[in-house]
C-alpha cells in the first residue's frame, strides 16, 4: 500500500474549484462558500501532522470541509448569536434599532418605557467599556457599525473563524455584565 503525501502549495490550484462546486450546492451562498474553503485549507495546514496518508489528499480535504459545512449550519441554525445589540441613537432619521421600538407602537411609549430604554442603553455602553479594547472594537464594528467580515478580518489580521469567536465571547461577556448590573 502506497501512502499519500500532502502538498499544501498546490491545494488551491488542484482542489479549489472542486471544493467550491462541492460546497456551493450545499450552502448556496458564494461568500460563505469561499469562507468555508479558506477555513478548510487553514484547518488542513494546521492538521498536516495528523494526515496518515491512508486517503487521498482531496478526500482528506473533503472530510475537513464536511465538518466545516456542518459547523456553518449549526451556527446559522443556532439561536445563540441571532440577537445583536444595535445602538444608533445618533442617527437623526431613526430613534434606534431596538427590538422594543420596532415591535411596539412608537407613539404608545410611556415615560417609564423611555427611561428603561435609556437605562439599558447606558448599561450596554458601560458594559462595552469592560471588554478588552480589541474585542470591544471588533464587536462594535461588526454588530453596531455593520462592517463587512472581510474588512474587519483584514484590519485585525484575523480569520473569519477568529472573528466569530471574538464576537461570541464579547456577547457572552456583555450578557453577563448586563445580568449582573442591569437586570438585578
């Protein structure tokens, strides 16, 4: 039995098109497809030492990609992270993007509702200050300013996976802070 060897320098030339076609029919989103393929190549590079040579290089990369696709759907179907905090009170055309404002009649607000919303806004701003500077900046860029993932990744020299880990940790920290300081 001949054992296969890896040649990462040729992965893009040899497998990018195949992996793209494989992924696009499963994800139906060109940008997500490109991200998943990039993550697959990165994971392959990191896991080179685990390659035993019992499968072809392409088969091995497909097995990594399948796990990335599963993770992609887990993330998109998860209820975690779907609610994003948006603060846009500085926009003169809008009173904000708060769920309460969009769901409720804006003319039916009591003074108590307005005070509570202002208290929540201030609590969120205070909690944002407790985050690590880099984490807070990335969180604000993605969830408040709605800057594209690629732009943020390039600016901070991180991968999309790293970005989402940072966002997840920031959300978790903000929720803990809000539970501790605002809900009690």
